[in-house]
C-alpha cells in the first residue's frame, strides 16, 4: 500500500528477469509514478501471475519501457488493473529493442492498454 506516496510502487531497471506472483500494488498518488515500472537496460523478462495494481488514477498500472537496444519479454497471467490511468502502457520511445507481450486471463476481464 503506497498510502498516496509520490513514488513508483515497484521498479525494475537493469537486466535479467523479474517474477511477481500474488502481489498487490496500489494507492500511489502522483502522475508518472506507475504501480510497476519495467525498464530494462538489456534484454530481460517480466513474468506476472495473480497480480493486482489498483487505485493510482494519475498513473499507469504497468509501464513497459525498455532502454536503448534492450528487448522486453513480458508475460501477464491473471493480472488485474483497477482505478488506474491506464492498465498497461507499452512505451518504445527510448529504445530500439523488441517488446513482446503475452496477456492471459482466467476470466473475461480486460486490461485497458495504451501502446
């Protein structure tokens, strides 16, 4: 619980992999401070399973933003976004690498996306 904090909930900047399972991130209070920021500097993988990002109405739930020539490989399974600016923001503005995203849900809910 970010309790209205003016900071990113979870951030990954570097290389390798990040696995999140059964995690909740929420109540962040400032624009441009997403619940989860994935900004690798070398080809990396993000795997999320049963994750909830909530109540950050001025920012994205999940922001994918690889740097330089880094590629981002992302798998989202049963990820929920509730009361955020955008559910998933895929941003290739500062990189030249590929961004691969797979989204799977166990129900019919959807993550609003901005690409």
